[in-house]
């Protein structure tokens, strides 16, 4: 999990003011996660003011990584007490253009 281009996302149930503006006292898991992120150079991409859990409103579903800037967005409730979080990966054109689309010339195919 400590590769150069790594993204980790999940419900970590970790309370910490680094990713949740409403937290005044982090829980033990929050301190462990914060220490691990700092040790391995990970960035938390969540918006501190955008809860991913409804009641009480908290940021528990984290998107963290060691890559280009991500743009996570909480999508609102979908029948759960947690909201789904989506994020856009900014892929460079050079990365995509290195893999040309395959083409076939069916006129030259031997169908026999």
C-alpha cells in the first residue's frame, strides 16, 4: 500500500480533525490512521466540511492517496447512513495515447 501511485478508499471509522472539521478530540483509530498517513506520505482528499455519514454528521469514509490531485465528492444518501463518495482521476493524455486502439482490416481476413 505504499506505492507511488496508490489510492485507498473506505469506511475507516476513524475520527480526526485532519479530515473532519466537527471533531475536537480524535479517537484512537483516528490517531493511528493519521500517524500511518504521515509516515507513508499519504494525502487525505476528503473535504473536511462534507460529511460522509448522516447521523451524526461525520467524515468517516476516506479517500487517501499518493498520486495526483483527486476531486472526491459526497453523493448524498442512497438508503444507507453513509453517503457514497466518488472521485475523478486526472489521467494525462500521454498515458492514454501510449496504448493505441487496435484496428482490423476485415477485407484482408481469410474467412475460409
